[in-house]
């Protein structure tokens, strides 16, 4: 089922564990996302956010996130 707020939630999500704990998922290096792609993404929302960010980064589409980040992080920082 399509969630119209998915991209907003993605730009607000932070990595909950590991080397990049508390960093925005949109700021994770592609090498870290590639590691998850090889090993397997976690289940649930986190896995969806990471796999989506992986696809965005490997396809050079980060610019689509800029307006969402500008509007979506105003109230979270």
C-alpha cells in the first residue's frame, strides 16, 4: 500500500544503531548502503528507508530530496 508521507518520514529518519547512529538516513554514505544491500536490509520501516535511500543514491537522484528536506526538517531540528 502506498504511503503518501513515506518520503517525508524518510528525510526525518535517523540511523538508530551502528557506526552512523543518529545520522539522518539521507546523509549515510553510499558505501554503507551498499553494505546493507549485500548483507540484507533490516525488516520494517528502517529497511524500507535504507533500501529507498540506496536506490536514490546509486541512481544519482539525491536532488529529489532537497525540497522535502527543506520543508520536512523545519520542525524536527
